[in-house]
């Protein structure tokens, strides 16, 4: 029992403890997910949706000390325990020790030794565990007492509930005869809920170690928690947290000691000491309440900011960034330690003085409207922001004044703007496709006349019919003389050339019409050889007077495996993929620098073979190849290495979309500078299953 002198000294030291320096801030980029029981007061529970309790405060204190980036999330005990045992979360705020549990998780140094007890209704004949035979005993499911009852009480009827609160309600209602619960939790709940009809009987049940647990094998996190717990115990912070939650019982013991001293020391000393203790206690309670309210508000604000899917930054009037959330770091790459001053940021990344002035005016306007109160969110603004890695992203932001500071709420709209540009480009491509189809129809008419005329001319000269002989005789010569003249002047070859060119033009028009038709995404078995040949024919007809390559000078090697199965696909889309890859290879070879000595002839190899349940199509060229950065980004929309006006950066991204999204396949690229490029397209033989 403590003496009054010791009590007085402790009271004087309390003020120094209350005004100790604040803990260090979290500095780790790795998010550690920690879970606990949402209804296990005073250790873990939800206070208006916010995690609270003795164990929660201990974990937060350790995290601040060790600069750990944590997120605490409470839920049903059986759920959180299962998640830890399966490695889905990093740690639990607390768990009682048992040899069986130690096989599934790793225990940190225990921070409290707790007893469990047998609770009954007042007046019950049950006074010990030996009286429980044949009785109904309620326990919390998955709790240490649940394990204890199953192993040590085979002759009782175990009833499980989801929480300690529910166990007390079940006992108080008379549905069960007794309850096995944690002594401190049950007393805390009985006191706070005024369940005066319940009491603990018999001796305490097996004192148990209680502390933080981590998933099996995570020695680094376990060591961090052990070290942090040691630090907060040495600093006195652990004692403050313990007193916050359990001090009411200790103070009752102190008051009993004081009463005994009064009997020996006299009424005057008792009154003086009681008055001093009352003043100290009320001051301490007031400071604790203010501190708790401040910490709770701060924790709620941090929880709200951290859980937001939007990037957030708290900025001072001078542009200094005071707080950033995880999404801000993910979006722009900056952490609180390296994010620059907002105004210096604009100065450094935006050389346009008018732009900098406009953005600065938006911040000043938000502060001016806010004053010392929270103002409504201002209008949405857009800005081009340079990230930490130098990438420029489109950011949509709102500014919300909070006192003398500004909360900036950021949304990354880069992909949305690219999508909008892609839609515009798609509309343009649809228009071009429609124009090409219309032109093809218009070309068909004169082309048909040319082919028909060439055919009729050939029939007039070479068919052995009476009308041809008669006309030749009327002209004063024989038909054979006319045919000889045609051969000598090679007019017959000219006519044959007209027919061949006309037929080739007709084939080109036919391919253009088929290619421009809108795909209906109807998958049916198709010959991959035929689709490859159609793509080659389209590529051979693709020319432009401004390009520096002639497809006729490129060697096409066909390596088709025999007996290839048909592929269930959308024919138009796969032809488009092959066409884009072949044309891309031809254009790449046109841009290559000449090799020393003789320039190697351009060559494209098209290789088709079966690979398990897939059809592997490889388009390989001997062009200039790509560096690693280009190879990594080659399928990104709008990414192109071609000069402005020669490419949109959509061809390969369209191929990726068709293969991945529309056909559940895969497309990859192998390339190195000077080594050419090889695109590999893998298509399932069937789209079913």
C-alpha cells in the first residue's frame, strides 16, 4: 500500500508527464494494415465509428514512436482473427496467448497480464467451475475463454455470441447460467452499463498474457512493435494510456488508502489532502479530456483524409504544405518530406508568368473568401502539374479554406482527358472509314467499265467468231494479220496488263470495303492463314507519296505450320491487328539508319503455329528495334515515336484492346536497338469457358 508521501510525489510528477514533448510523426511509406475487435471494450471498440480503446492507443503510440504508417480497422473478432491467420492483414491490436494460437501467429512482447473470471447473476448457487456441470455457459466466439471451455469443460453446454456485451446481456436475461469473460472487460461493461445484477465468483482463471500479434514469420514488424513498446514504457507514455482506461480502479484503491491514513493522522490533514487530491484529480481529468478530444479530432481528421479516394493536401498561407494523404503521394509522387512549397512549385514547373499569376490568384481568392471560418468549396479548377518523376499530369482541384489554411482536393483527370481525345480521334477514324467506303463504291463503277471494256477488246481481236473475220475482211485484211500486228506491237500484253491491274484494283477495293465495315464482334471459326493473307494484301495496297518506303521492296516470309486449326474470333478485328502490326513494321524499317556498307533488305516474317490451346502469330521484322523505354510504353494510347503528323499512337493500343478485351488473348513484344522487333499474338482457339 502506497504512503501519502509517495502519492503526493506522484501527483507532482504528473504535470511533467502531461506536458511531455509530442511523439514523432509517421514517416514510413509502407501502409501496415492492423485489425482488432470492434466490440471488446475497453481494449478495442468503435466510438462513433472511430477505432478506440486501450489496445488501439498502445498501437498508435508505438506507430508514432517507430514512424510506422498504419491503418487500424476494427471488425468482428472471428473475421479479423481469420484474416491474420491467413496473412491478409499485418497485425491485430491484441490477442490473449495460448500455445495453440502461437502455432498460427507470432506474439509481440505482452503489454498487460489479464485475468478471466466466472460471472453469474447475484444469488446464483454457482460459485466455482465445479458447479457448471450440465449448465449453459456463454462465451464470445473465438475468444480465449471459448478455447478454454472446449478444452477444459467437456460437461457444459457452450453457447457462443459475437461480443462480450452480448454475453452479459444473455446472462442478465436468464438465457444462460454463467459466463466466462475477461475480468476487466466485464467489470468495465457492468460498471458503464449499470448491470448491477451480475457479479464475479470464484478465483481468477489462469492469468493470460495479452499483446499485439503479427502474421506468422513477420519478424521485422514484430521487432518494431517490441522496440516501440519498450520505448513508450520508458518514456512514461504507456503509463498515461493505462491510467486513461484503467485508472478509475486504481484511484479507488488510492482513496481507500487515504481514508486509512486519516484515521491515524487526523481530520485536518485528511481535509487538506483530500482538497489537494480533488483539485489535482479534476485538473488532470480536464487536461486528459482536452487532450483526448484533441487527439480524437486529429485522428478522425487523419482517418478521413487517409481514407479519401481523392488526393488531399493541407497548405498554409505562405504555400507550405502541412499534410498530404496517401492518394496525393500515389498521384504525384511527393511525400510530406519532399513536396515543395506550392508557389515555388508553380514558379519552377510553369514558366508562363500569366499562368502562374492566374493560379496564385485562385489560391488567394479561396483564402480571402474563407477568412477565419470554413468557406464553401470553390469552383473546380484545372491545372497541368509536374510530378516528382517529371511527368506532366492534368489535375482537377478544389480549394477549401479552413481558418488560415487551405485544404486542396485533387483529382487526376489525365486518363479522362486522354479518353476524351481518344473518342474524338475515334470519331475522326469512323468518318475516314465511311469516306473510304464511299470512295471504294465510287471507284467500283469506272473500274467495272475498264475491266469490261478490256475484256470486250480482247474478244474482238482474239475470239474465233464470224463477226471478227467479217470485219477484218471488210477492212481489207485477215483476222490473223490483225492478231500478228497486235503481237508485234505488244498490244496483247498491254491488254493483259490492263486486265491484271484492273483486277488488282478491284481486289484492293474489295479489301477496303471489307476492312471499313463496322465489326459486329461476332466470333466464328476462321482460318488464320486467310486472315494473315488479307492483312498482307491490305498492307501491300497501303501507300503514300510522302512516305519513304515502298512495300513492294520488302520481303515477306510466310512460315505457316501445316494443319493449323481455325480460331474462333472476329475476322475483321484480327485482320486489323495483323494489318496494323505489318504496316508498323514496314514503317519502322523505312525510318532505320543505313547500316555500314550494304543496306540490308527489309524483311517481315509472319509465323503461325499452334501453342497448346492457343494460336501463336508472330510478326518479326529486321528494322531498327526499340530501346527499353519505347518497348515498355509501345501499347500506351497516343504514345508514338513518329514525327508529328505521321502517327497518332493509336495503332498498337487498338491491337492491344482487340486482343486482350475482345478475344481474351495476349500480345507481347520483344525488341532491342538494332535487333528488330517481334510481336507475338496469342489467341485462344475457342472463346468458350
